[in-house]
C-alpha cells in the first residue's frame, strides 16, 4: 500500500470510540470471507464447470489462476488507490465490481467468458481487500483489547475461508449448480456494499497521488506470460518456440520490473522491504508455499470426484480436517513464536507440510480416503498451521512505519502469485505425466494414469515446500524479542 500507509496507523484521535465499530467489523469480515472463499469455492465445482463448458485439461487451471493472478498482481496497487482515493469509496467500488464479475462468471457460456470473469473478480478483490484492512485498522486504532478481538476475527476468517469455500462449493454444486458458486457472491456483495455506504466513514491519505504504473504493467504482464508459458508447455512441449518465447518474455519483463522499482521515486514494491534477510526469507518462503500448496486442493478435488466418485458435497466435507488442523496448530504457533522465535516453527512446519504432500503420492485408483488421504491431510494442516503465524510475523520484523502496509500486503501477494504459478506449473506436469503413462501402458490404464499425474504433482509440491523450509532455516535468524506481539497483535518494530 505504498509509502503513504503510515497515515492508516495514525488516525485522528477521538474522545469516544466509534459506536458503529462492531458493525464495521462485520462488514469487513464479510468482505474478507468473500475474497478468501472465492479462491477455493470453485475448486469443488471445477470438474462440473470443465464438463459443462468443454474446458481442456491444459486450460482448466485458468479458472483458479485467472483469479489469483489478478488478485496477487494488483493487490499492492489496490492498496495505494484506496489510500489516495478514499478507502470507503474504493471498498464499495470493489464490492460492486466483484458482484458484477461474479454474475458474469455464473452466466458464462464458454471458457473464455469464465476466465475473463474470474480475472475481473481478482482485480476487484485487489481493490476491496486492502481497503477493508485499512478501514479495520483505522476503526480499532485506540483500544488495544478491542483491536486484538477485531483482528482475531479477521484472521480467523482468513484462515478458515479456504475450507469454508470447498464445503460451500460442494453444497452449491450438488444441490444447485456449479454456477451458483459464483452467483452466490452477487447478493452478498451488494448487501455488504449497501451496509458499508451507510456505516463506514470515509478516510484517505493526503498528498500526492502518484502511482507506479510501469511497475504494475511489467510485473502483471510478466507473471501472465510466465503462467501462459507453463500452460503452453503442456500442449506444445517445453522446447516449442511459443513456450520458450513466453518464458523468455516473462524473464525479461520481471527483470525489468526489479530495475524499475530500484529507480522509481514511488515504487510499487520498495526494494528495501525485501532486502532484510528475515523479511526476504519470509516472502520467498511464502511464494514457494503458495506454489506447492494451492494445487493440492485442485488435484485432491479431482481425485475425490473423478477417481473415488465422491459427490461434490462429500468432497467438500473431506477437506474439513485440513481446516481443523490449521486452526489447532496456528493457536500453538502464536504461543511458541514469542518464546523461541520464528525459525523453528517455520522450518519444522514447512517440513511437515512437505512430508504430508509426499505421503499423498501413495494414493491409487482403489486406495481409501481414511488410510491414504486423511493422515497426510492432517500432517500437512498441522505443519502449515505451525508455519503461517511465524511467517506472517517475520514478514513485518523491523519494517519501517511507511512500509508496514506494503509489507503486510506482500505476504498475501506472494501467496496468491505463488498459487498462480504453482497451479499452472503443476497442472502442466500432471497432465504431461498422465499422457506419458497412458502412452506407455495403454488406454485401459487411463484412470491409473490420471492418479499417476496427481502423484507427480504432489511430489513436485512437496519439493517446493521442502525448499521453503530450507529458505526459512537459512535466512530467518530473528530472536524471540523481535517478533513479540503487543496487545494489538502487531509485531514489534525497532525504534
């Protein structure tokens, strides 16, 4: 959210707390739930949507990545726009746009229309999410106890949103249609926008309204080129001219982004934010974790419904233990990190996550959920629940006040961008492995080939989480006192 975000943390003081503050909290929590939920709600609906709109195996990942890529790529810019143009105004605009994009996706007649709608959803979510967090920060600035409760509710929704999404997706897909996984956002977003118009106060950061447009264009187009290059590799091969051109273009644009940011007077991403070894290690670990983790939901969803023949609802319920494990382990991590520092929880947690993904490679056509899916699912959830609070607090260690907004947003950005890249890459690797297996063993082994592709993707995801654990062990050296939490739940900063 740029270098103007310090105004968010220092609002005008008032004698009495805002009497509407709990209503504002409810509005912000509802908006955040939609943002988090929408990254996962279509996961269960994906097999049905793929069949209805005749989406190819290579292109199915765009239903996920179009949303996460637009969201992650535009999140930092969205925060700056909200700061300068008015947080209430941008929040409401984001909600209305999100409703319109959801309606467009729910009424999609072909895959192009669905992909475009998902990208629009991500773009409007990138306006909504940082504005919501800024509104919450301002509203609960004066009372540490109330602030802790507010951010606790916000964090709980953020953590549980993924699991709520797959369950809601299962219910809507089974009892209505996959289209309602998108259409359900329309009334919720419009009611939330109306409530925000009535209840939320306007606030903005005074001063210049300069945006780093070159940085936005270079980073977004570069990431899209990278994802599209991974997708083309599945259909045309890694050595094809199209694949190589896209990957080379992505490399050039992303290198140019780093060059521009280092010389911009108002950078989208100030280089000093990532140069600190602890923060840089946390952001890199977050990127790798998103890349290894997001695709797990996609492949397990297909495994449940296409191989084990679960209904959409049963598939959604099968993901619930994952949410439970994350909640339990995260509670333990918030106690451990201030006592022993973040490195051990991050490293051990990510290693457990990697082991869980590696365990999932043992699934087969006739294996049981209870013996081959539930145990590794719980192991992953406990590991990631242990790692996430440590990772988030490390990302804010010794950050300047004017950089606190962009550092906070960057954790979400790296997870979303990592999820986009990981889903595209692992989907390509899985599809290629499946095709090679069927060629080697014959069409009679098509289902076994599909499961083999999933196993290859899980193995690669495990490698990414293991690499994230190594990054944590090597780069993170913060002491417990560096990440102690005050009454507001904010990491301590150097004076």
